[in-house]
């Protein structure tokens, strides 16, 4: 098997990316230091996940303490899907 997806897939949900992110998504708030070692601190302080001009924005807000990490945004759908 090549791993190539074939066929048609139906869109299960169209997310409202221009609305308040908390409605459609869970906003992560934890340090990833001991999980995947990505050097991220996921924050939910309004500076990393928000909407601007009707679009969802995920951003790196600042450098973490000591300059070895980033304060960034991460979201996850409140719904799960199975294919």
C-alpha cells in the first residue's frame, strides 16, 4: 500500500473561524516542555489565540523566561471525528 488517500470525503463540519475561538475550540494552556520538547508554553491569555478581521489567529506572543521557550497558541476542536 502506498498510503495515498483515494476517493471522496465529505466535509463533516465547517468551523466558524471568524467567531469567538472558545465556541468551536478548546484553547490549550500548558507547558509542552516534558511532552514533545517543542519549547512551547501554550497560553490562553488572549494574546495567542484570537480573531482579527473575521479570521482565526494563532500566534507566538513572546519569548518565555530565559529565552528558551515561546508563549504560543494551540487549539483543538471540541468535536472529534472518526473516518
